[in-house]
C-alpha cells in the first residue's frame, strides 16, 4: 500500500497567507507591475501583467487575494494562484511553490 505524503500545516498556512505579488515571482516566466494602475478600493492593490507556461494573465492583487480581469475569476493564496495560472493540482502547486518542481526565474520588478 502506497502512503500519501501530506504537507505540514505551517507550510500550507504560509503559502495561503503569502502575498499574491510575491507568489507571482515564483510562478511566472515574466511578471510586470502596471505603473499606470490606480487602485479604487484598497491602496495596496496592484495590477500585474503575467506570462506563465499556461498563458497570459492580467491580475489584480490585494495581499493574498487575486482576480483575473479577463476571465472574471479570482481566489486567494499562493496555492490557489499556482493552480490557476499554471493549471496544476493542489499537490503539484504546493510542490512548485516549495521549489520541488516547476520552472523558476521570473522577471520580477
């Protein structure tokens, strides 16, 4: 019988609370903040133009929350973001964010 490896709670909590902008640095081939973006609700919101192996995205981020302006989908936390922008499963998203797989080295401001 094969045992499933689970992730420790501290790691999952850290990834779920990671700022979406920081997570993009681990996920994107290219990521650039839009200097013309003026937040309407939260002063710390940012708009990003993102390129990954799974496609091109225009994302609004506010701390761990993110929203894709093109598909009108959003979520929260680095794991959810990795699943969305890279098309990964939960397990693969966590492994990618932990540096156990995937492509790193984005252009990050």
